[in-house]
C-alpha cells in the first residue's frame, strides 16, 4: 500500500476524526461492534471496538489478505483507551530473511512465547488512555535474530477505543509531535496544563493469564 510512498517522520493509518476513519481498513464483527462514539474523557469522537470474544471482533489493514502495508518506519504508535477488558493486537512484519513474522500482544497472558513465525507478548495498560510505543526493529532483532524490513499487516481486536494509529521513524518527545498527533485530556480544576496519554514503551508481564484466544 505504502511501499512506493516517501516515508519519513510520521505515517498515519487511522485517525478517529474525519468522514471515513476506516477507509483503508476491513473489519470482522461477530457478537460485537465497531463504531464511533464520543469519549467523555477526551471530549472527542473515537473508534470503539467491543466484543464478547477478542478473536471474533477486529479491524485489519490492508483489506486484501495478500496485500502488504509496505511501511518501513520501525516504530508503531497507537493511542488506545484501556476498557478494562481483554484486548489484543497483532502486527505482521517482513524481515531480512524474507520471512513474515507475527507479533501478538495481549493484556491477558503472563509470559512471552517465541515460535518460528509468531511471538506472543504480554502488555500492561494503565487506566484510561495509553500511548503504546512498539519498536518493531528492536523486537524483531530480539525475538528472531533478524532485521526488520517492513510492516505487512496489522489487526486491532476488541476491546479498546482508538484515537490514532501511526508509524514513525523514531520516538518523538511530546514537544516534537505535530499538534494533530497529540491527545490532550481536558483540564481539571487544579491543573494548569493539559494531560497527555500515559506512554507504554515496553511490554511487561502481568501476574496471571486467564483467557486465551480461540484461534
């Protein structure tokens, strides 16, 4: 999709505000929903993915299963709201061994498991809005001993709310981010500066795992 596009700085693939936030995305919904809602915490429209089973309700990009994002920027950044339910996302990459590898990240498993073509990892989310920063180059090197070439496919499963998903060439400080890439929570009475979502730049273990996906 983006292989022939000049890639530097930021490349956004989902923004909840606009006429067609899922223009390049497909969706699968069973016993769940994908819809835009107004989030009271940020006073803005966001995309909500909800379902009774994380495996059967999700959005994916590109729509064509044989297609590829072709994104070479090594950092995946997602502004996600923790709904205090099971949540998972997947990112498939191509490495310099010409192999497609998949990272599956969830908040309901306790350990990291690496197989030849899939790495399952736990994540701990803070309450409310989080900025998830996923270093694709670093995790590809650590999990498979190979070098990241490009992102191929991404799936975001229930349950979460999404403000924006983008790739970047490096991690940017809050001051360096363009205004449209920031998410500010409204001021409280005792604050003189708007709050930003909590950053999750590393995946950490949770104490227990009580849920597994069907597939």
